[in-house]
C-alpha cells in the first residue's frame, strides 16, 4: 500500500511539473483597423508558444494566451513592435511603422473616413 501511495505521489508530481504554464495578458496597441487585426493576429497566432491572440479593434487591446516556458511577454511585445505598432510601453519599430498603409497609422482611420 505504501508503494502505491508513493507511486501516485510521484506521478502527480511529475504531471504537475511537466505541464506548461499558460498565461493570459492584455496588451494595448496602436492598431487602427481590420488590416491591423489581420497583421497582428496572423503574426502572433503563428508564433511558437502562443496559443491564442485576438485583437479588439475598438479598444486596441490584444488578448494573448501563451506558454511562459516557450515565449516571454517581452518577446510578444517586441513582435508587435516589429510589425509597426506600439505594445504597451514598447514603441513601434519606426521603419515598420513607416511602411504601414495609411489606415494602419495612428489616426489613420480618421483620415481615410474624411476622403
């Protein structure tokens, strides 16, 4: 009986330590439109370690579920910044931002709606 208890405890311990921790965060971006949504979600959802990413355009917030052992929050923010968008405190890569369509730039949807 004692061996069974030890075996069950060992299996429980291995299972608990073997699981990958999944964390959910919300990152505020400078995304403006559907093209931004497609660009950000496309990049994040096909990145190793990210389980789910969805951008809410009105709030400009992207919700990300990720495996902390495979990717860090800082790396995720840097991925968004490399696309040309601010990600919380991480500023957009200027070259990438300049290459974005006008509708994807800060205030861009306001300018396209006026035309």
